[in-house]
């Protein structure tokens, strides 16, 4: 009995080893930060951007690149990723993925087949940002080295986040949202475009990060419009902004209107609420959009007497008209692509489910001629640190001298 | 029987038994049937569940503190009684190994990816074995001890994702898919409230019949409410398509938690909810299972057979389920029939006979 107890005690020590089951040491894996998916004939070409940990957090930094990229092709995404081990020295770990980039050509051919792996695999978390490399292949884009942020994937991701928050014409799209809009009726998908200024070859060298004004830089712009899983085209900056106004995705942005004397007045929008209401009138579906904006005066580059309530009202009117123009431009661009990126179909489904059941199969033909009524209300709240414009006094002085 | 549970412990056991296993599947099942009305399916299920519990409460009242299995023997006679008990224990057996499979599958899929399924399953089966050998009173107390943690995790999960909720996801409210919304209550009730029939066998351990009946109702209603809130959270945050796509939507919900980009990757709190609830559920079902078998074989002590039965359950869990897809087909098909038979038809017969044989009793 005593021997049995000793034996039991010894074997119970094995329980302490359970944490070592399938343990992976940090030195045996590489962390992929970005993943690019391109079409290579029938195959998919997958490129990963992996960290070079010694260059990011080491004691002595050399001039070696902070990241490396590896590519492999395979009939499916999963096969291609496993094939990466042929070129990458260690096993690739996808759990820290920050960014997934599709080449523009690939996006035009359709991205639907690539999504299953991304959501099914347990190693991939679904909180990465997805973007399209505009006018470029995905692998070229993620090979670019960036200054400031040592890891290019982080740079793109934080740019997307901050520009959505402060500038508005971009939108961060995560996997869940993309799949929801690609696979359900009544709303089409969009993805933010990322493009490169400068030569792609220059950008892959470490020298690129040594200039204050790097020869190759990554920019964010424009929203890519999908129909189904295929990229149809791009909304320009103004239309992209309109898209964000309509989908109530503006947290902070600026807008300007002309004064009467050729200068401009700019306002900072700090609150924007949009209400989208679908309705069916005489059997015809229509959409009513109501945008409510609160803004502060940010920059007056003309002579205006802001102390008069009438002036403020005029500026508000102009801003309202401009917002309506932006939104309408965006709608007509999307209607031209025959892609319901705003979710108008969903709005009609919500307000009149029975009618939607009848028209949902013909939605593609109804949508381009859909009647959309845009209303805007702008309220100007604060004047900034000063009340009257500086330029007015400057102008008066120059007039006197003349 | 010297072991006693109080009313509170019984309530906790009811909640744990309803939530165990189901909490992680239900948002997905409900959304697959009812689409944006998935949460309404849960309201129907809870109402139906309350009626089922009222039926069970009638049985508890008539049993009046007597042991469930021996009462069946008295009511139906030696042979018919044995057949009914055998049917019930078979149902409990399927239930137990299916739940063991479910928790092991979840852990090996989401948390310990490299560890073989068999190892996880064996360790859980052994833990359950140890637990039931301590008796139902210890299980009840353990449940009571873990209950606040479980509820805290569930509360945290819902509160932390509420900022991502988009309530347009649940509109139009109950306009489309009406019939599917109602049909969806069937599989949901069969994995939640109908399984509570197992608890009938431990009601004789509750020190006060009145508090057992009250606990049954309160526990059932509370867990229905929790399931409703979780499903609502899944649909509003993940979207209809998202909830239906995931095998474990509530885990995906946990992955969405992000506070100031700082508190992130805390989805394991979801796993806590599941570990606690399903462990207690496994303990109770296995306890009742061993009791049923011992009763059939006229053994004095249920512990005698507990070790071989635990191994039996472990083997069943690794051999009976070919793959995940088969398990979903089972939940949405054969299991409904099993649950309705064991959880509704058998209790109805038992209650009927109890009412007729009132004088004999």
C-alpha cells in the first residue's frame, strides 16, 4: 500500500506537465503582423509580414529591417499559409495579425472564397483591419517599410483608426462586418483603400525609413465599393465622406464653405447623427436621410461679421447645402456601381418587411433608380479662442495702405 | 438519505443545469431558426419552460419527499417500473456523455488546441467522478460557491460589449420568419428545460418541498432570462449572420470585448461561465445516472458502480460522436424526440398515474 501511494504521488507529478503540452517557445515561432492575399492564376498567393523581434525590442539595434516578408502560393489560402514554412525559418503564428490586405486585382475577381479560413481558423483572431491595396498587389504593399511606426502593419492600422476618427473619408472594416455585409441581403460591403506613393522598390529598403520625407509612403484614401464579393470601383474622397455621413460613421471631421468674397470658412464637426428611414409610398420604395450636425468654427479665411446672427445662419445654410451635395454625390456614385453600400435595402426591410420580401429579388434593378431624399441640419456652437476673424482687420489695413 | 440541500442550493443547481451546455449553443441555434427574431424564440422557450417546470412541480408535490425511482417502482410495479427507469437512465446517459463531449470539444477547439480530446475528456470525467463520490450535498455547496463567479462573468460579458450593440440588427421585430421563430423553441427547450427532468430524482434531497418547488420555478425563469440577454447581446453585437455563422457565438462575443484598446483578449471569462455550469450539470446528471443504475440493480450504495460507469461515460464521449457536424444534426433532430419523450411524455404519464393512484399512496 505504501509503495502504491509513492507511485501515485510520483505519477501525479505528471499533472504539472500539462502546461507543456504543445508548448511553443518564442524562439520557435514568428509572429505575422500583416497578411496579403493575391491571385496567382488559379492559385492564391499569400504574403506575410513577420516581425524581426531583435530589431524592435533588442538592446542593440542594427540596421537590419524591422520586418521581413515571405510568400507562398497554394490552391487554397490554408495550403498557401502552411507552405510558408518552406520559406519562413520558423512556424508562422497568426494570432497577432493586425492587417489583411487584398490586391486590387484580387478584389475585383472576388474575395468571397478567402473569408472562410480567416473566420474558421482558431489561431486567427477576428479583430484585424481589412483593406485593399489600390492599384497595387497586396504583397507589394506590405513589403514597404515605414518610419515612425517600426512595424508597417501597425502604421496602416493606426492610420485607418485615426483617420476614421478625425478626418472621416475612411472606414475601418473588421471581419465580422465584412462577412455580414457580403453574405446578407440589403447591404453591400465596402473596404478602405490603401495606396503607395513612390516606387515600391525603394520602399522595401531600410533607407526608406532614414529620410524625413520617405521616398515611398503609404497613404489611405477612398472607399472601395463591392457588389457581392467583387470590387466594383472606388468612391473619391468627397463621396467617401458622404458615405460616412449617411451611415452615421462620422465622429469628427472638418468641412468648409465659400464666403462671398472668395475666402473660405471652415468648421470642425464634432457631432453628427444620421437617421435613415425607409418607406414605401404608393408601392414605390424610397429613403429619407436626415443628417444632424453640430460644429464649431475652426478657421475663418475671409472677412465676415460673425457677431451678426444672420451671418451664422448663412454659414449654416451653406454648410447644410454642401452636406446634402456630398451625400447626394456619394449616393449617385454608389447607384452607378449598382451597389447598395448604405444598407438602403435593410432600411426598407425594417420599415416594411412584407414589401421587402416581394422586391428583394429585384433589388439590384430597383436600387439604381431609388428615390433618396437627403436633409441636413447644421448647428454652429462655438467660435474657438477668438470671436471676430483676424483676416478682416488685415484686409482693412491693406486697403488703407493702398 | 442523510444528505440535504437547501432551497437556495437547489435553485442554483436548476440554473446551472439549464445554462450548462446550452448557453454556448443557444444563440446560434435560435438565430439559425428565427434570424433577427432569435431572441423572441428565447421568450417563447422560457414561457414553455415555465409550463414544463409547473408540470414537474406537480410531480414534486405528489411525491411529497419520497424517492423518485422507488416511487416509480411502487406506481408501475416491478417490470413496467424497471422499463421506465431504464428509459430515463438511458436518456440521462446520453445527456451526460453528450455534455462531456461538448465541453471537451470546446476546450480542445478553442483553448487547448494541441491537447488530444481524449485527455481533456478523461480529466473531466475523473473530476466528476471524484465530485459525485462526495455526494450531492457537496455538489450543491460547490454550485453555490461558484454561482457568484458565473453570474459575474455573464454580467461582465454583457456589460462590456453593450457599447458595440446595434439594435437595428433585431428589427423588424417579429415581422418575418414567424413560423421559424416558433419552431426554433423546440430544439431550445429540448436542450434546456426538458433536461431538468433529471433534477426530479434529487428533489427528495431538498429539505423542504415548498422551497424545492419555488427554487425550480425561480431557477428556470432566471436562466431563461439569462439566455435571453445573452442571445440578444449576440444578435445586436455580432449581427444575425455573424451569430448564425459561429459554432460558439458567445465566445466570439467575448473576443469583441475591448476597453480603450487596453482590456482585450478576455474571452476566457466566457469559458469560465461554461466550465462552472457544465461541470455542475455533469455532476448532477452523473449522480442521478449512477443512482438510477444502482436502483435498477438493487445496490445499496451508488458509489459501488461509480468508477466503471465513469469510464463508460468517458468512452461513450470519445466513441459516440463522429464529428461536430453530427452533433449539430443530433441536437436539431433525434435529440428533440428523446427529450420530449423523457422530459415531457414520461413525466406526464407519471403524473397521471400519481393522480389516479392517489388513495394507494
